[in-house]
C-alpha cells in the first residue's frame, strides 16, 4: 500500500477530519486534500501529518505501509 492509500484508510477507519489533522500539523487543510486526490507532497509535510494523527491512527498508518491489506486491523 502506498502512503496516500494508508493515510486515506487511516482517516476513514478512525473517522478523522482532515481539517483537524492539518490544524494540529500546522499546515493548510488544502495540502491534505490535494495529497488525498493525487498531488505530491514532500517528506517533511508528510511527517507533520503523520505526527498529528492520534496514536492508534498513526500505528494503523505505519502498519498499512508494511503489512498486506488483509492483516491491517484498527483494533
């Protein structure tokens, strides 16, 4: 799974609001929206977004990047 898909799933599974993540990350909400819709993002900005995720969502995001889709769980 790529980073875009992992972020999208993390937001959906944990019912997160991109605007709240953006505020906590100190970035414009449009940056997350554009990334979710296929626009590139730099590593520093992605790190800010990931660090702004709640702990369980952050763990889910990381797991989604390294584990096969069927083994990722929100539990």
